[in-house]
């Protein structure tokens, strides 16, 4: 038995396929649009750009990371317009 001050987290399934949930898709499109408008067509971002600086939704973060790293083998930083185009195309 673990001490009372230890928290045990149950592993949750993540979406590791090529599709992503609609809420994540909408969030990515909105962030890309905002960054492009604010910083221009050449702005780069990482998948961390779609999340707050705290880990408040680890399953969604892992879904984005899996899509970015495993499915598409993207570099850490990519052009926002490229990511926007991929997500809009349903990739």
C-alpha cells in the first residue's frame, strides 16, 4: 500500500490514430490563426502552444503530442500555417 501523500494516477487511453477530437482541432486552428495574425505568416510554434503552462488535461496534451510527433514526425517547431493547413485538411 502506498503512503497517503502519494497519488496514483490511472493510465487513460489516448487517441493515437490519425484523427483528432473536434475540440482539439478547433483549438489548434484558433491558436494558429491568432499567432499568424499577431506575428505574421512565418511564425513557428510547437504543440505546447495549444495548452496553458500547466498540465490540466494530460490526455489531450498526449493526443496532440502523438499527432505531432508519432503520426506526422514533425519537428519541435513548425510553421503555424503548415499546421493549420494540415489540421484543416483533416490530416
